[in-house]
C-alpha cells in the first residue's frame, strides 16, 4: 500500500485534472488542485506538498516558470511535469528547470502512479511521509496549517501573516526576494502591495520580539531574511 503524501496538482484541463485528482486520492494521497500558475505558487506555500505535478502550458504563469519559483523556495522539492509537449528541447528545458521526471500526455494511469511512487520513494527513502507541519523559531513554534504562533502565549495569525512567515521559515538564513513574497502571497507586485508587505513584516517582528535570538532582517534592495541565533 502507498504511503500518504501531500501532492500539488497544477493542471488547467478540467477533465484531466478530475481524473488525476481522483486517481491520487484513491491512492491515499491528499491533493491540492490548482488551475493556473499564479494560484499554484500561493497554494504551494500554504499546502506544503511533498510532490508537485505540473502541466507546462498554464494560464498566467507557465509550468517552467512556476517550477523555477518553487525551486527557489524549496530546492529539494520533487517535481514531475505532465505535458503534451514531447519534443527533446521541451524535455531538456523541463529537467533544467529542476524536474525529477517528465511524463508526456497521453499516459496510462498505472504508468503515472508508478512514476510518482518512484520519485517519492527516492526523495523520501526514510518512509516518513508526513513532514512536520510546524516550524521551530527560537523559543516559538509556528503552525502554518492552523495559523498559530506559540511562545509565552498562543497567538492567532491571519492567513497573509502565516503565508509570509512560512516563506521566511522555509528559507531560514537565506534572503527571500520581495518580489517573490509579493507574487506568492498577493499574486502581484506593485507599490501598494509592497507597502502592505512592510506593514506585515513589522507585525511579525512584534510577534517575535520576546526572543532576542530571532530577527527578521531587511536586506536592502533584495528582501527579508529570518535569522535565529
């Protein structure tokens, strides 16, 4: 029997999306189905998948660009392309963008599930399918699923606060670009949402201020970095 994993499915074809989603759920997996590239990037951050299945031809953001953004956030994230584009140049571009496998349409259900199983087993050889849903930030514990920050007292976070903090936690000690945060959390990047981001960063700093080892640094001209210790 397959282990249960969280799988992000990015597919704009309604019929194929339904088939693949049902197939994965019958295999015991939890599925988040995104219909376009911009929504998928936000869903990636909130859903915390173990594997991404990505079509190439997507509305708003193509699959190659989406996978490149995902790999900036999580370089070790397993990705499988599902696409009708079968030319050698397309495959090469897919693997160069960071894909672990490249499945061309049409494909059999059995083949797809075997390829998914092979990638998951290779990437999660320990068999620990369920990665921790929480982050430890100094003396705090952050639960992005339930939007909670626990320190000396428990604090409820808004969805955007949790999304931003989750991005910073996933890239701890690494600068996260402003533009990537804006496009992931707000779906756009302009002056007004940029000002909103600054307000949210100020709020998060206040929430974390009781632990002097925790700091959200501003990297001028780049973005923000979460430092612990």
